[in-house]
């Protein structure tokens, strides 16, 4: 690595950057200039000697045009020029990657000076915020006072939590292993229309005065409201208050410590009003969102989740277990919605190899086991288990019915009973796991599951080219079953979840979808819509 370091030093000095030695972290330190169309600016550059981390670039003097706040420029003059995870550094090309990083930092500085980059990266602000964490489990972040409390650690620490449902958040904390005592504190949500940016003055803020001064630079209206809320809290408690600012793209805030002041005790005792208020110390907070909308929406931005929908899943077997889990992660059972799980069978040892449930649920009902698993994973999920045959189940009002049993006869019965009442999705595995298929039937249009079976009996809509093999295996007294690995079950569940999300987003797409899971076979029928079978006894009127 030594020869690489020497080569980088030589290359950067040729560019006009003077090598000044190693910094306290043993990084290679350079001094020089960044040239932009707006002028030349002195800088300091630190290069990781192992070349795994981008160089740190800092302005020696922040231009007046960028004071007191500017996007991508930190309080110490550091330049944020790469978002974490957006570039793969090539440590086999240390000279090339280092020069490219410096050029990018120079480009970002020029754009900021020309006011071409006025929006922050959401993550960038927290590089300079140096924040502690606050659990933020608020489903509807209305402005004003909200329930808040601190978890009291044995060492005297106070970990802040803000919620709009104390009971549910307490369950989540129990699941997460937070067993500390909980003490209520005043908490408030304040709105700002301005994205936060670090200041080049008194950064990062350490007191109420410094925090409010910075907020006035950003959004004076928000600053007035924050000061009002802190003053209100100081009359309610002599310990803590939590303030979360809801900006357009992120939530951040402060934990105000009314029992900690920068003033000496004797002077604090003689001080009143804003001088006393401004003297209190703060802990900067990063709101760690635990609300259901965020948990489901983060991975599918721009799409509707399954929140608010009443979904019934028939069958909690090798497909159903994984599918139900995926539905919950997409918002199913939250926001006033509910997941209804129907299965009368118990989990046996023979099921463990390809089921979502594990040994903790052996000899227990599958539907009930899955309900408990969902509520352990996320106590906000509303789920009910019906330990009955699907034909005897009273589902009540539902928005979507999913048949995950893979049983053809039951599929016909469900089609006849429900296909023209509610949207119905059927998901199954073909033969010994050579493919997975899904069919969406909406009331009044398209073919039902029985229609598809009629077409296939007549030789239409085959799954793969050639014949689907029939393979059964028996192991002692457990009976016959179709052997295929859990990976096939996961792919069937993934297809079902994909189609459920397409349904809730009103996405036009093929009603019949197929995914071949065995490379020895070739897809015979591309994804398509299926016409009703003439005289279908299940859905023909």
C-alpha cells in the first residue's frame, strides 16, 4: 500500500496540491486550491491511505456568499460531494479515484456558489448534525403537543420517544427489548417549509440560544413557534422537553434539558425569562421513524401500500406463510386495514423445511402461529386467525381475497363463491416446483380460476413447453407430498405480493403471470389476460 500512497502523493502534487503529512487518523493531508468559475478557494484534503473512503475536502475559509448557511457546505467548511452508497470506490485505481473525487468536490462547490444546488440530500444534513436518536412512532404527525416519554437507562441516560399511540409503541419497545422505565415528558411537533442546512456559525448548536439562532436563519416563523413550545414546556417540567421539526423531507429536532444550563448555578438562580430559557443545553435529535407508513412506504416510494385494506388469505401453508409476511411488510393490516388468515391445519415437523413458521409453532395452528408472528414482528399489524375450513369461514367485508392453498378443487369453490363479489387472487406452484403462477380475477371481467383450468384441459395456456411432470414422495406416516425447495415457495409468495401491490395501485397488467423456477423448462405462455371460458360453472351468469 506504501507504493500506492507515494503514487497518489506524486499525482496530487503534480496537480498543485502540496503534501503536508499525516493527520491524527494517519490519513494523507494536502493543501491547495479548488478552482471554480466563481473564483479560487483554498482547501485542505485528507485521503484515506487504504482508499476505501472518499477523500475529505474542506474549505479553509468559507466564502461570504455561502454564509451563514448553504447546501452541501458543513459548519467547518467541509464539502458534501458524494452521497453515501452512490459510488463504488476502486482501490485498485487510487490515483484515478482520488482525482475524480476532488474534481467532483470542485464541481459541487462551483454549483453551490452559482446557486444551482439549493436542495439537500436528505442524508447529508445528518453528516453535520451529529445527532442522538429519538424513536418517532407517530402515524399522523399533526402539529402541536403529542405524547412523549423518556426511557430511563440504568446509567442515568434518558432515551426519547414520541408517539401518538402509547399502547402500541410500548408493545413495539417491548418487542425490541427496551425494558427500561418510562417517564412522560412534554413533546411537540413543529412544521417548517425549509429543508435544514448546516450553519457556519456556532455549529453544531449546543444550547437553546444557538439552536434558535440557527432556526431563525432558516425559517423565522418556525423559530418563533419552537421558542414558544420550549417556553411552554419549561412551565410544565424541570427535566426534559422534546421538539421535532417536520420539514418537507425529514424530521429532526432537539431534546431540551431544563436541568442543565451553561450558566453557573448562582447566576442561573438569579436569571429569568428568555436569558434563562436560552441557557439550557440541548441534545440534537434524529427522528428514527417507526411509524407504519414509513416502514411500508420506504421501499416502494411513489406507490400505494396495502394500508387500510381488508385482505383475506386462504391457506397458511408453504406459499401462504411467506405471502402473508410480504403483505404485512407492504402495509397490510395497518392504517385501519386487517389481514384475515384462514387455515385449519397445524404445523408439523414435516412442514418446517419450507414454511415461514419455525419450531416454536410446531403442533399449533398455522393461522394462529402466523398471526402471533406478525404481531411480534410489528405489533401495529391487525391480524385475525380463523382456524376453520375455508368453506366455513365468515370473512366479513373484504377488499381482496387471496387463495394460496394451491388446491384446485378449493380454488373452483372459492371462484364460484367469491369471484364476482370481490377481487380474487390465486397463487400456486406448478408440478414439483417448475414454475409459479398467479391469476387476478376482478368482479365482472376476465376469467376466474375455474376458467383457466377449463382452458388448460383443452390444451390452452400451458405453463411450460412439454409436459408438466407429476412427482410425489412419501416419508413414513406423514403421507404423500410434492417435493420442491423453499426457494420455490418464496418465489410464489413474491409473485403474489407483486400482484397484490399492482392491484392496490390500479396498475394495468396481465391477469395471468408465470415465473419459471426450473431452468430445465421453457416458458410456454407469456403473461397475458385470460378470456372467460364459455359456460364456466363458477363465474358465468
